[in-house]
C-alpha cells in the first residue's frame, strides 16, 4: 500500500470507535423504540432511511467531479436514489396521506429497487475497470433507464396477480423469490470479481465499506427469503442493517469526496509553503551571488575586450548592422587608421549580401547562439574589393544582444586556387597535345619506315606486309583527324543532325553483326539480349552508329582473347537503355568519374597499357547529350566495364518499317573505327 493510502486510511483507524459508537447507539435506540412501539419503530426507521438516502444522493451528485473513487461515488448515487424511491412510498402514504395501497407500493418499490441496483452495480464495476472515461456518461444513461423502468415496472408490480404470485406457495413463487433474493448477493460477488484486479487502487476504508455492505446485504436477502411475520424481531434486522449501510456509504462518500481531497490539498499546501520558504532562502543566496557575479562580469568583460583587441582575425562587434567596436586586424582589413572611421557605420554597406543573407542576418538576434557563415566580397574604405569568409553569431554584452562578425581575407587563397586550376587545365591541354603529337608522329614514322623497307623488299609477301602496315597506320591517322574535327565541331555547335526514325533493336543488332569480324580476330564472342522486337527512336543514324561502334571498339580493345561481350536493350516506356558490357580489365573506382572528360586518356582512366588521346568517349557523351539522352559507366576492376546509354523514345504514332536497318557506315568507315584492334 502506498504512503498516501496509508496516511488517508487514518480516517477509519482514528475514528472507527466513534463510528461504531454512533451505529451502536442508533441501533439500541431503535431497538428500544421497537420494544416500546413497533409501529413507531417502522415509521421512524423509514423516515431516517429516507433522510439519509436524500443526503447521500445530494452529496454524491454534488461531489462526483472531485471524488477520488468514482466507482464508490456513482454507486452511492444509485444507492441513494433507490432508497429515496423506497422512502417516498412511506412519505406519500403515511405522512402526506396519498390514497394508495401502501403494501402493494412497498412491495413494488422494494423489488424494482433491489433488482435494478444489482444490475447497475455490475455495469458500474465493468465500466470503472475497462472504460473509466465513459463511466459518467454511462451512469446518466443508467439513471434514465432506471427511472423509465420504475415508471413501467412499479405499476405492473402493484397488481393483485403479482402480489398473490410472490406471496403464494407455488413452486414458481418459491423459485422467483429464491432468484430475486440471490440476485443481489450474486451481483455483489460479480462486482468484487470485476474489481479484484484493481484492489490495490482502493483505500482500505472503501474496501472495508464494500465488504460490510456485502455481508449486510446478503443477511437482509436471507431474512427476506426465510420470511418472518411483519413486526417480529427478525423483521427489524433489515431496517437496522439498511440504516447501517446508508451510514457506511455516507462516511465513505465523505471520505473520498471531502476528507481525502482536502487532506491532499492541505498536504500540497504545506509542501508549497515549504517550497516558498526554501525559495526565499535561495533567492537571498542568489542575490548575494548575483552581486559577486556582476563584479566578476565587469572584470572579465574588461579582460575579454583586451584579448579581442589582440585577436588575429578581423573582428567586429555590432548591434543591428551598426559597428560598435573592432580590433586592429579589422582596421587593417578595411584600410582604416582608427576605430572612429568604422564605428557607427553600417557593416552591411561594406559587404555584398543577397536578400536571403540579409534576412538571415536580421534574424540572428532572435536566435541567440546561431551561426551564419559563408563567402562574399568586401569593399574597403579606399574602394578595394576583397574576397572574404564571414562568420556571424551573437553574444550578450553591454546588457544587450550583439552580433559578432569575424572576417577572413581569402583573396590570395582564391587567386591561388584559380591559378592552380588554370595550370591544371593547361597541363591537361599540354598532355593532350603531347598525345596528339605522339599519335600523329607514330603512324607517320611507321608509314615512312614501311616505305623504306618496301624499297628493299625482295618478295611479294614482304611488300604486302609493309603495305598492310602503311594502310593500318593511315587509318589511325584518319580516325585521329576525324576525332579532332568532331571535337572542334562540337565545341562550336557545328554538328549537323539529320534526325530519322528507325528501329533501334534492329540497328544495334545490325551494328553488332558488322563488328563481329573484329571480335573474331581476338576469338571474342558476344550475346545480344532483349525482349523487344522493335522500338523506334528519332535521331541521327550516323551519330548513333558512331556511338555504338566507338563503345564496341573499346569493348573489343580492352577485352582479352577468348573473352565475351554482352549487349542488351531494355524498354523503359518513354526511354530505352542500351547496355554494352565487356569482360576486360575494368576501370579503377577513383578514375571512373573522369573517363568522359576531354583530355583524360584511356591509360589514365583504366588499367590498360593501350594508348589514346582521350577524346573518343567525350565525343560519345556529347553526341548522346545532343540526342537528349545520357550515358554512365559501371565497372569493377579486373571484371569488366558496362556502358549504359539511355535515349528518349517519343510517341511517334503508328509506324511500320518492313525493310531491315541499313547502316550508313561504309566498310571503310568501319575500318577506321576499329583500326586500334590488334
């Protein structure tokens, strides 16, 4: 049991003897009255029960919102209402003199009341345990149902047939009386079973009241079932027990709705009083500390201002956008001789900030501790422009929120970065031209050497061998010159596109078959895979062939002998994907992002020892972009490389192309594209 419950149960422990004395005194007085005048005993008992029931009903209704035990309070409401109904019978017939059969009315209200109460008690217990939030609403529904039931049932029970039936000696009467007498005890036991899981939530006082009520109610039902003659000694026991149960409900209601809330409020009040007293003591101590802190703050402020004056980075202290203070580094950055040139002026007049940054700067005082940093330009007092990094934050100084601005001159840093970038670009161009020179000189030297050797050849076989060498290197020169011309055209937007509609599936398959001769030279096989029979695109056929042949040439070039190529076409509804995968040496992960950049050579982008000037893939990328598509590369070093092309396939209406795809590339053009295949 919790400390709170034990403290509140002092109510029953400290005043139990008083309650017992009151109940005993009332019982003895009523017994004495019974011995003196039994009729007067009945009238007095009924009047006392009526008054107690009225009080219990009114008290329970008025205090239900502050109760600490809703189940007991709503049970008290119904118990008070039922006993008030039964007391009204006595008031109407005996005091007000209403002409009605008092015995019939008494029996009707008695049976209607106890059966209704038993049923209501079980429902209240169920909703208290399972749907506590609906307990009040259900209670009002039950009250309405109870009133309607009484209006209908009481007149029905006041008939001669009903009274003669329940007072008869038939088996049906016996069975009916047995059921009605067992109804209340059974309902009480069911109620206890429903409430049992929450037994620890009930104070000992309330559990004791409910147990006593169970015992007394069961005894009253037993006496009623055994049936004694009116006004005999056993018949006075239910009156005494009924008064006792009403008294128990009243003291329980007072306990849960008045005493316990009052004691809780009183305890909280005492706690608050102690808290207030402790707070006063703490405030006094804080006032002493505050004075000490104020003294220390002034000393530290002076110390910090001295440190900031020596801060190496330009530092400005502002309120709104007005400069309040600066250090020497800031004066040097602004080319100022003294602080008076800057203090009082607008910081924002020296910085180039866009509208979003200006708004963020103005919001800084509303968000203490936040940071705002970035890069911008600064105009000095002598109109020089510097690139700077800035950092804005807030601080509490001089009894207000100020903006701290730290600047750093990055002009030299940015100029150095630009110089390094330009130098890197220049080195790439030098490397490119070096590769171009090498790629031009090498075929020319081979051709020249072959001519010299051919002049000394003595057989036809030797002459043909040197002729083949000259032809192969002439093709390399043509390919290089074509690439250089295409790069120039692409850079100057001079590529002439002649879009036409063709079946991309048929086109790729045809180009693969045209390349198979060069695959056979290295004993390479290929797999062409697609679920499509046809898919039409609208683009320049020559440019498309240039792209496919270039990628196939690279795939064959970097795939070892006896390798395999995989070509696939995938339909993406509004787009189409072409996959060209080799089983070659692959591309290192740190180089894969740069393979489409111009001047990046093949030996830089891959692990191959083959030489290239590094413009073939850049031409492929630019041509695909002109077609409205994209290309990317996936590769695993040592396993192979996959190039994935994605091209748009716009809606072209109903198209029928019965003839096979006719390539625009001649055999001579194809020889040029595949001239690097060894």
